[in-house]
C-alpha cells in the first residue's frame, strides 16, 4: 500500500512537471530564425555599395489579351543614409487599369530580427498631384519604413493585375552603388507569341520553366553582382543597365485591339485608339476658316493656327483611365482651353484637318537625356506627343505644349531622336531634325569701364540662337520681372558685389531660326583686385570655364556631351585714368580636338583700352573611356586661358 502511494505521488509529480513545461512552451513560442542578417552578406558585395539587394523575385504572367499579373518580392539591406529612400516604399498604379493586392512589408534590424511589419491596409494611397496635373487616376501606394539606425533591411511583396499594358521594364541592377545578392525573373504566357522578352546588356541565357498553372515560360537567375560607381559625364545609366523589356504582343483598350509586333502596328493602334476625336464645334470650324482666309500657303495657314493655339490654350497633365494613351477630344480643348500633350497635339491636328492640311500625331521620348529608341524591336519608350506636318520633301515638327516656341522649333527637348509618326496606315519611325553647334550660337559683348578701386560699370549685349536662346525666351515670355531679376543675379551672372541696374529682352526670331537678344547694364564692386598701386584685372569673367572634370582612374564607362554650341565673347575694358598696362600676354591660344575647339587672344587696342576675344565650339557625342584623359586636357587648356589677367599700374 505504501509503495502504491509512493508511486502515485511520483506519477502526479511528474505529470505536474510536464504540465508546467508544456505551459511554459505555449506561453513562450519558439523565436523565429533571423532573416537577412547583415553578417550573411558576402564581404565582396559590401565594397562600394550603399544598398544590397538580398532577394529580388518577379513573376510576370500574360494570361490573355487584356490580363497581365505581376508578382514582386523584394528585400533590400540599407547600409547608410545614401540609400534611405529605398525604405520609403512607393508603388504607382492606375486605379482604372490596375489592381494592387497582397501588399505587405517588414523591417529587420542588422541581426535579422523583425522590427516592424505592416499589411496593405496600413499603406497610404495618394493621388499624384501638382506639376500641372488637373485630373488623374494615377495613385501611389506608399509607406515610410525608414529607420534611425543603420544597417537594416526592408522586405516587401505585392501582386499587380493589369487590364492594359504596353509592357514593363525589369532591371537586374537598378543603378550605381547597388550590389545584388540574388535576383530572379520569370515570364509566362498563355501562348508562345503572346509576349516578347527583350534582354538588354544581358549575357545570361534563360531556362525553360512551367508554372503551377501549366503555362510555359522562361526564367533568368543572377547572383553576386558587385556595386559599381557612376563616373563623371557617363551616359544616362538608366538606359545602359542590365534589364529586360517585357512586351505583351496583343493590346486591348476601349474596344480596340492592337499589336506590338511591329512599329507599324503599334502606330496604327495609337491612331485607331484616337480616331474620331478630331471633331470641332461648328462655330469653331467657321473660326478656323476665317482666321486663315487671307493666306493661301498651307504652312502660313499652319503658322496662324499654331499661334492661335499658343495664345489661347494651356498645358495641364491629364491621366484618366487610358489617358496616358488616349487623347481628350479636340472639341474639349476648343471649349475649355486646356489639355495635355496628346490633347493639344490632337487639337492642332484637328484644326489642320479642317483645312485639309495633312498632319500626324507623333509619339516621342522627351528630355535632353531621354531613352534612345532602338528601331530593331518594338516597345514603348515614349513619354510625350508632338505633331508631324509634312511639307513637301521636308517635315515640320510642332511642340504643342509650349506657349512660346517658334513655329517648327523643337530644341533639345525633342530634337535629334526617333519619333513614332502615327498615320492611318500605321506607325513610321522617323528622326526629328538634328542641330549642330552652328545652330546654337551665343554672341556676347561686354563693354566695361574700370575705376581706380577695381570697380566696373558695364553694358552687356547677349544675342543667341537655337537652344542657347531658350532661357531668354522663357524669361521674357513667361517669367515675372522679379523672377527675371532673380535668375540674372543669382544664376546668370552671380558676381560678388553685383548691382543689376537694368535689363531688357528682344525677340529677333525669323522664319529660319529662333533668336533672342538681352541688353544688360550692371555695376560690379571689386571686379579687379587692388594691391597697392596695382590692379589685377580678369580678362574673361562673363563666360569662363572654371573647373576641369574630375580625374577617373581606369575609367570603364563611355563619356557623353549632350549639347553642341558655339560661344563668341568680346570683352572690352577701359582702363582707369592714370593707369597703364604693366603686364598683358597678347599671344594667341588655339586648340583643335574632336571634342571641339578653342581660341582666345588679348589685344591692347589703345593706350587705355584692351580687348579680349574668346571663341569656343563644343561638340556633342559619346566617346570611348580611353579618350577621357584627352578631353580633360582640352578643358584644362580652356580653364587656364579663361583665367587670363592683365596687371595695371598707377603712374607715380
């Protein structure tokens, strides 16, 4: 009996102990394994990096003519403040064409321990406003997960379903100072011809894969890509990085089906999508004929209508539904007086159509550093619309969003690049006009009178053509007097001790070339440095090169100049009374290279008068990295010559 009691006590004691242990385990769940600890990053990936892409996995599924699903999973370790914007997560979408689901994000500390986790309902959803937007269905889903202590890791994932898409770009490495530990791209389609995958700067070959739903596709994987540095004067890396263009071959919108199989079919789709939107109100049609009744030449009629559009409409950004691709009707612009680039282009197109003058809306990539179009395959690199007006053997291009541009003038915003002219018969890739240095000239004359303290009173006359006149035209036509003065004082001249007494602008544009003149009267204290009886007088302060591009050891990237121009500067200096020239180097400086040319010379015109003439021609182009040292030496010569001084001495 005693043994039975003893065994019973031991059994219940053991049972109680096990119960306590189980309760403890339930109350204290197993700690999750650390995720993305910084210590696990290969050491070689940290060198030169601000961020490490730990995991980047995207799956694109083309499921039908108007259904594309993209699933994204990204984890990035942020090493320092230079990369903190990565933690401010932003996903842009069109609420009429896209649906975002399953959005979630988590932050981990450097040890891989979870700091914070949020679901989609905790993200903010904002409309894209400002910058001239008047209406938009574009939204941004965003959350600020930035942390005070570095390093840390942000992981997020979401699914995007699209009913309309000209395609997506997927970057393996999205910019400089970014290392990639692992990245993977999968693309599936409901049939082989449904999608075109265009690799750029990619050497890796794909593997054939099958999705869980049985779709056939391709897969690429990338590992251990070291960070690189963007070198000075490098081309726009956005268009030189390893990437993929993923282009669905069939597009469908507003009941219209199109194809991305060729530039011709792409242009035809855009034309068909906007067909029937050129109708003008009856009273306005009568007005168009009345405005142009006294001229017979089609281009003169076009100029009259272009000026009318500039004077009576304004640009706003409109992104409603398929507003990124479909224009508002011309009747809307005629009634309301505003539109985006497509709507204003369509309005001009409609007015010309009323007069039976052929013209074609045209898609183009705008900006000095816009993505160059590769004619060898079809995709959508465009962000702007202009109008093509055939004129015999020539072509007139009209920028319809500018209220000040001369008729037929594009400038470096859209010149010298492929554009897609959208005709009823299909799209045609055509180059817009190219401008050379001789088309963009600035002549500047500086007439200055020094006093014995080194102060100067001067009149400056500046005359410019091509893109060199763009700023003067903008200041004259669009800026207030206060804005004009602020620009001239703080950016154009920016001389210490400057007093801008008066200035004026003149539009000298003729039919062949835009031209502007600016007249300026100024006074500048301590223009010359006084030392005892001497004055050290700079011969060229109005337009000088002041620095040499920084040296790059073992340069790997090409270097580029985007603008070509010629500057001709004449500086006349009247000496103060009782001062004579002690030192003046009158030997000419001349240098000729493939990058451009430079020449300058100082001349004593009279006993009390000196002239410094400078002429520089800079060419645009892309050069091999091996030529960078030669380019630096060219600029170094210019900087040295532009620092030329003369020394004046006061008579005893």
